[in-house]
C-alpha cells in the first residue's frame, strides 16, 4: 500500500498568525483542522512537520529531539520572515512542550499548550509510544502480523539515545516555564493518562503571568484536536486569541 506522507502547511489569512505544532509520533494532520478553523476566521496558520515524522518509525528513531525542536523554531521564524509581527503558538502533546519552550525564547503573542508532558517521562514510556506508532504504521503498509512483530522486536533493540534527549528536553522546559510572559492557556483532556493530568496542573501553577487559563475537557483524551470535543477545543482556542489585544492591522512591509 502506497502511503501519502503528511506535509507542512500554510493557510494564509490576515495579519494575526498562529504556529500550530503537532506531537511526538504525530504529524500535521493532528493540527490541520484547527488550522482550517482559525484560517476561516481570518488567521494565517502555519503547521510545520518535524524532521523524521510522518514517515517510518525507523526514520523517527534516527532523528534527534534537537532536530524536531529546530523544525518548530524554523516554523516560528518562517512566519517572522513572512512579515508577521504577532504570532500565537498552539501545540499538542510534544507540540505543547515546544509551544511553552518557544514562549521562553520568543516574543509570542500567546501560548496554547494542549496535553503537554511537562513532568519527566521515562524511556520505557516513550519507547511504548514509538512501538504503538510502529505497529500502526506497519499495519497500514499492509505487512503481515508475524513480520510486524519481528520488526517491532528489532526496533525495541535500537539504541535509545534520542529518547534520552527527548526526556531531558522535556525536563529542561519544565524548569523554564516561569519565564513565559505571554498570555497562556493550558488545555487538558480528563481521559488522558495521569502523567498529563498532573503536568497540566504543574504548568498552570508554575506560570507567573496574570493572564492564564486552565481548561479541562471531560470527554476527551490526549489528542484534543482530534477527539470527541474538538469543536469545543477549536472554539476555546479562537475565543482565547480573540480576547487578546492585537496590534497588527496588516502584514509589515520591508
């Protein structure tokens, strides 16, 4: 079966821009509908695909968290280079971690972090995510179950250097959350794993700016943008952004 790999996307709208960041083992399909929703309401939306994502699990394991992070930074800088002066950053899971990290380094207009694992994860948990993704990907490829099982065994024996780096990246972001000065909304599905529920509470308590929100979704799990309450999630993101005072009336011209 021939797979059509997901791609980065840009939906051009007005002067208000939103950078949309997907999660680990995910791809831009997880934020594309949100991008369409915001674009229909006048926002320019850009969703970068991280290096190594949207492809084979082997390629994913052979890329580094620093490369995924660079994809996120490149996405922000792309919008800046296009002339957008006010950029909101919205991320899901690892994209939520990246959105918080960007908020400590760039003058983002706002930060929206969904289901971010800011509490340190162990390698076993991260590897489980990779193997779940690998099983799904290989089944979509049409491989037989015995072949899939053998390839999963081989994959589990790969060196875990990238997973160590991912764990450290998440931990270092947790220590910097207090530096965020942009208005920030934390969004969390109540049906998610306890690690993420605890992370949402920790992030909210660590934020020091006065304009912050913590939103819970009682019928949703981890990928809020794809779950049962995604319409409500989209509306809440839009409402949060619309409540801000945006300065830009048009794209700046160099």
